[in-house]
């Protein structure tokens, strides 16, 4: 099993998109491109590949994420918790 960094040019992007769209209801999904851009350098997307075949993915936020203001992050992803409303 390998964990490979995914970007817009990855050959595994179509398989990742398919799994992402099947895994989350439309009202809970963001545009896939937003997963690559909204958190900037604090975000990394990895594809799990087994024997050359796509097996899954993970979306990671790096520790620098914790210093960002929560209101800004929530607004960036279109979610406002009740305590912020």
C-alpha cells in the first residue's frame, strides 16, 4: 500500500472524485477543487494505492491549521455553527 500526494494532475483524481461523490450526499459535499484550495498550504490530499489500483483517500489538515481563526475557516467551507450565529 502506498500513500501518494494528489493534486489536479494526478492520474488517480478521477477515481478519487468518484469515491468522494459516492461517499457524501450532495448537500454535504463541496466542489472537489475547493478541497485543494480553501485551506491552502495547511491541507494535503493523499490517495491510497494498492498494487497500482486506487484504494481510497484521505484529506489532511496540517498542524498550522490550528492557528487559523475558526470563524474564517467555517465561513470558507460554508458552515456556521450555532454558537457563531
